[in-house]
C-alpha cells in the first residue's frame, strides 16, 4: 500500500510539473487564474506528502517496536494505533487520488484551452489573409477608378472642344451666308 501511495504521489508531482509548463504557455490574460489554481494544487500536494511521511514514520515506529518486543504499550493500544494510522493512510490515499483527479482535470482544461487558442489563432490568420486580399482588390479598383476618371476628363474636354468648334463653324457659316446674301442683294 505504501508503494502504491508513493507511486501516486510521484504521478501527481509529474502532472503538476506538466500543468505548470502548460500554464507558462497560456496567454498572460488568462494565466493568472491558472497560476492561482496551480499554487493551491501545490500546497495541497505538500500537505498530502507531509501527512504521508508522518503516517509512514509513525507506522514504521510502531512496527519496529512490535518487532523488537518493546512492550511500552499494551498490544491492544498498539492495534488501535495501527488501525488509526492505517485509516489515516487510507484517508491520505483517497485525498491524493482526489487531488490527482483534480490535477488531471486541470491539465485537461489547460490542454483544451491551448487547443481553443490555437484554433482562434488559425481563424485570425485566415481572416487576416482575407482582409489583405480585399485590401489589394480595393487598391486595384482605386487605380482603375483613377484611370477611368482621367479618361472621362479627357473625353469631356474633347466634347467641349468639339462643341466650341461647331459653334465657331456655325457662326462662320451663318456669317458667310449673310455676307453672300448681302452682296447678292447689293449687287442687284
């Protein structure tokens, strides 16, 4: 049973280390919440380890006294103490298992958070590419509008020039016709 508890304590320590590494990679905005959880998990882990060490020392002292035949206490008292220590060890084991499950759940949350963050970064990257393509299309449209504006301005200038030329020609034709009529009436 002691070996099992030690194994679980080692697994819990490893999980804490992995979670601590994951928390370091979380963006600073949400890192505080996970850091405080990590501190509480570490404190609880320290308490569990201290309780386990105390129980183990007390248990080994009683076993040694029993093996050496130290009858300072009655065997009934030793059995009661042994049972109490065993119950205490079992209680610590249960608390350690609960802590391990909570650590695993926290680690799973950290992994899920990392996956969500990765997906968000990918979505933002795709959105950035779309925005850049749209910006490039707008620049092309702006350049085309500038060319069209210059072409239309040139066409308007030619239309005005053509109208002025038509008016001048009409005035010249009317003037020439009136002069021809005047000279033909005067010559008669």
